């Protein structure tokens, strides 16, 4: 049993900066004729041009997952990460209140 019923190709990029539209075009070219959908994942971000290219009319769709969304997905599906919720309270003494006592 497979997770999806059609071929999906993915590529991941370890970036600190932004992935541009050329990376989306190159990826789409590599999957041409072999897959119905692409998934491009980066630890960085995507430029506005890359986002526009990923959804360009007439071209096979490429979903983009940036570093922030990747972290959200790893947390949501508990894939290799564990989350603990902590409550932190900052207490400040108001000196003026105590000055008149």
C-alpha cells in the first residue's frame, strides 16, 4: 500500500538563504515526464519569484516547504522531534509601591 496513488518527486536543499526560481525550474525539468507533482523542501526560504514559478499556469505543480514549515510539520507529526511546553513567568519588583510602606 502506498501513501499516494501517483508519482511524486521531491528534492531537498540545505540553504541558509533563499532558494530562487531557477532551482524550481531545474527541479521541474528533472522530473519532466516522470512525475505528476513535485515537492521542493529547503531549510531556508523561497524567494517571491520561486513561489510564483512553483504555481505557474501550464507547468506541473511544485509544492514548496520552507524551513519554518518543515519544522512545523516535524513537530505536528512527531518525526524525530519531541516538544515540551514550558511556562515562564517574569516577576519584577515595583520599587515605587514599596517606597511608601
